[in-house]
C-alpha cells in the first residue's frame, strides 16, 4: 500500500484551475502491480483510469482528450520541445481502451526511465488543454466507415467496439470537451528496479483525486451478442467482395478459449493454413484468405474468417470457408499442422509479453480488474503451455460454435445473397451508413 501523495485539501485548491475541465481520476490511492521486466531493454508503466461514460461518442472523446493531454507541453517545454525530447530519448506514449478503462502506457529505455516518469508527471499535472489539438485528435479518431476501406481487421475492430460500447451516443455534445487526468485507479509497472516506490511517487506526485467515486454510465449489464444473419453492402462500382464470417464467443474457461484459438489459427492463420492452401493456392480465388482471433474481454473473443474475392466468386468461396470450418470443428485436423500453430501461438504470446506492455496490461486487467495483492497468475498463459494437442482436435465442437451461428458480412460488388441465405436475417447496408446501422436493424444492441 503506498502513501497518499496528495491530500483532499490540496485537491480542493487545484480544482478551480480546472473548473471547465472534466476530471478523470480515482477517489483513492491507485492499486500497484509490478510485472516481470521486459526483455527488450525497455521499462514501462501503464496508468489505468475508469471511464465515466461508456457511450461510444464519449469513449472516442475521452481518447481524443488523453491524446491531447500527452501531446501538450509542460511548464518547461513547448509541445514541440516535449515531442523532440521523447523522440531523442526513445520515449513513447500510447493510449488504448479495455472494457471500462482507458490506459496510458509509457515505455522508455531503462537508463532514462526515471526521467521519463518525471516528464509524464509534468504532462499530466499541467492543466493546459489545447481545444484546437483536441479537435484534430477527434477527427483522427473518428471511425472510418467499414464499407469504405473494406479491410477485415478494420471491420473486426468496428464489431469489437460495438460489443464493448453498444450505446452509440448519449446525447452529449463532445465537440467542446476539455479533460484533466488525475490519479489513476491502477498502475502496472515493468522495470528492473528492485524498489519501484520512488519511481511511482515521481509519476503520480501532484495528481489530484476525485472527491467521491463515480459509477460509469451506459455500461452493458451483460455481454452484447452479435446477431445472426447476413449484412450486404453493395457497391455498383466494385468488382470485388469482402467476405467476413464473424462470431462473438464466450468461453467457459481459458482452456476452451485456447482450443478455439488454436483451431481457428489452423483454419486460416499463416501460409500453412487450410484457407491459404485451398482458397489461395488450389482455387486461386483470393489473395488474402485469413482467420482472426481477437480477445475482447476475459474469456471472450471475436472469431472471424475472411477473404476478398471477385464478386462472382463469393458464394463458392463462402461455401469453401464453411466446409473448412466445419471439418476442422469435427476434428479433421493434421497433428503436425496443429503442433505448428501451437508453437507459433505460444511464441507470439511470449514475444508480446516480453515486448508489449500495453497488451500485457490488458491481460492483467482481464484477470484482475480491481487489482490484487496476491501472486499474479494469468490462466490463459498456463492453458496455452499445458494444452494437450492429442485431445485438442476432438474438443472442436465444444469450443467452436456451428458455422450457422456466424454473422456473414459481405461488402462490395452487386451480387446479393440468395433468398435462402436471407432467411435467418438480412440487412442491406447503404455505403453511406456505418456498420452499426445493420447491426441494430438485425436486433442486437440497445439505443
């Protein structure tokens, strides 16, 4: 337990300076977690603040607000000088969101980490907030309509945001918002220092607390489900169609999640996958067939299979994707191919844990959303290491839903799905509308 570094009396003196700003801060001392040092010569710290409103427009506004705050200058440095200082010293700052939290991660070489924390503190304590820069950040963060760039990863991210933040707009005008960021509710540290207390103190010294806790609004009471059916976004000028089959899966435990991840990788990840071998090499129908497994919460993930093909070929390619999925789910798996994917996934997890503090912080928060004082264990890592490949293929039907439960998204071209495909739910998406238009039409999220 660390000492409180700022009294409530001091907070009262600071708040008038921020009268127009919304203070994003905890009402008590932050929980501290120290994870293993990284292996790339860097140290890192992640500040975790609870978002007060989980409507999508407020989440985007808060992201723009934090990006604006860390792009500002300090009492001693102009914004340009501050950016130059970070570039010269190898210091990076990144913003991300997870469930109901917004995260700020700083990384820096070990040798300058203490100075980098002083710099971070100076950025956050400084109440200056550029509204012009905030407007610029808001424009940069405004989601591009998935029907325009038609990249599978972008469509998947749009769907992930829809599940995490189902309320599109809470009616608040955020164009003139202003934020100040005070004491975080959690701090996740990655450093070689044996005694991190002085580092933590330098990072949070002078950051204000809230006078009382604030419960987040527009937080889903339970996980939102993706609808079944077909979304078709025709484009009369397009000659290609993006096929995306996607499912929001909720797993019983980490072992089931790892099984689903490995089997989905077997279908479409890497050049040795079934989709690459059949759809690209044998059929020569697509240049980028792939599967994606995106974890969005504890024991929750988006499962997706995609390909971009000539418009007239999409029905045949979708049938092939369905066949690959169902045969893999039924246990028709090459033992060597599954072993290769297990090795790749394990190496990927190890690499990200060693080098990506933001991803690691999210894994910690999935398991310990309120922090912990006991030994830290991530069941997902343990399940991956202990996965029994000889029995994993037989668990496909318990870990993967039937393909009929998937949402099918078709973007581009003019060939609509058959009448039979439309029977389980159908929405035609105008190119001018966001993907949420059809998700709501198919009856998934509250407004």
